[in-house]
C-alpha cells in the first residue's frame, strides 16, 4: 500500500522539486547511484570487476520528450562503451549496458517506436564492436508490448540482445515461454512500477509465486536466465531449479542492484556463481531513487529521517 502510494505521488512536480533540492538526499542517492558522470560509472565498474562481479551500466533517464535528448542519450551510451572498451572492461561481456526504450525515444510523438529501435541499434552496434551486449530494461506495462516488438526485430541482427520480464505482470509467464523457446538472454525481476490490477498481480505472495513459475520456464528452456532479485528465498529456489535443469553455474547468472545486499553479491560470486551488478549513473536519478525507496519501507523511514535532520 505504502509502495503504491509513494509511486503514485512521485509524479508530482512539487514533490520532485522538494526531494531533489534537499542536500541530505545526496547521501541516499550515493548509496544506489555510481555518480553523475561516465567516469564515475567506469570507476565503479572497474572496482566491481576486481571483486569478481560482472556489471550492467544504466545511464539514468526515462520518458524522453525531445528528439535531441534521445540522441544525446545514445551518444552518451556509445561514448561510455568506448571508454569501457579502452580499459578492456567489455571483453567477454563482463561489463554491458542496460537501456530504457523510453529514454531513447519510445514515447516521442510521430514514430517513437522506430526512433527508439534505430537508437538502440546504434548502441547495440557499439556494444557488439566492443565485444559486449545490451539488455533492454522493462518499464511500465504501457511500454512492454512495443519494447518486446523492438527486441524481437533487433535480435535478428543482435541475437545477444537481452530482454527483461516482470513477474508482477500477468502476461509474463506466457512471454517467458516465448522467450525461453527462442534461446534469449532474459532478466527476470519482480517489477518496480505501479501497475493496475487487471494487468498485474499486486499481492506480494502472488508476485513471488509468478516469479517461481517464470523461473521454472526459463531454467527449463534453452536460453540464458538472468535471475534479478535480492530475495533470499528466490535466490535459493533459482539455485535449486538450475541444478534440477542440469545447468552449470556458467549457464545462468544472478543480478542485483548496486548498493543492495553487496555482501550477498560477493558471497554468491565467491561460491562460484556468476553475479552481475546493475549500476545506474547520471544526474537524472529521481525516478530510480523513488522506486528504490518504495521497495522497502525501512529505506523510506531512513530517507525521511535524513530530511528531518537536515532541516
Ligand atoms: P523484494 O523487494 O521482496 O526484496 C527482497 C529483499 O531484498 C528485501 O527484504 C531487502 O532485504 C532487499 N531489498 C530489496 N529492495 C531493496 C532496496 N531498495 N533497498 C534495500 N534493500 C532492498 N524492475 C523493472 O520493473 N524493470 C527492470 O528493468 C528492472 N531491472 C532490474 C535489474 C536488476 C539487476 C534488479 C536486481 C532489479 C531490477 N528491477 C527492475 C527491480 C525489480 O523489479 C524489483 O523492484 C527489485 O529488485 C526489488 O525486488 P526483489 O526481487 O529484490 O524483492
């Protein structure tokens, strides 16, 4: 309930201004975001690689409303990939990138879907030339169908292009069957958006049950499952299902967000599992921060206390 309320009020421009202008917010942002610049992203990626973790980098921003801005986002990704490649960080896909279709133009008036597809193609080409991959983040359910269409089309030329599915959406188990059959790289997460009841499971247990059903489909298929969760029970179930499906540790990976359960990330990697950390960077962090606060009431309490002590 708190989660849904927070996600709903976060659209308000007044609340955005209040949160982003408070100096104490920075401390909380720093927990979840690598920094404002690509230099920060490369530095954090390098450090995580030294700890034996793989990385996916996300240049923060979404719901782009101007073509020039969408183009600038693409240029940022291409430049980032160049910097990563110069340090050998992209070798073997060790550091890849995650892209939000709405950040590169999906919602632009006219032919947003084509603009987004062309822009993702530019990023995927740079990634392929650097020896790495792109994963398309999943946004709210309104964007899911177009994102899926773009991914299917682009995989004809970039078969490594990864997709993300959200267990909270009712359609996802069926999407998993389709994606698993085609041998795709699929990141399975619970879903971070405020979705309406007809489209989504809203109860925590229903979402978890859907996650396990989807996980089973992905593990039993020929694709590459990317198990994105911090939930200890689901991590345990993923390990058991992988074993049951005869998968080796190199045949799937765990994924977690930067700043969340870092000890568990290292513990899993030390046990021989493949672990990839999702690292966002950039100054447009507001929407990302709100989703992280909404996931955990304790984070919100900590955040409100920080604001209180700053005022
Ligand atoms: P859950 O929220 O139940 O948390 C389980 C445990 O993890 C908590 O008890 C707590 O210990 C810890 N935890 C979780 N969130 C925390 C937080 N914010 N702060 C501190 N501790 C926390 N979503 C989406 O809609 N589209 C996408 O493309 C992606 N991409 C993505 C990539 C990766 C690598 C991850 C890990 C997650 C995403 N997500 C996402 C977000 C995802 O949908 C979901 O909102 C979060 O992962 C939280 O769900 P959990 O599975 O961790 O479970």
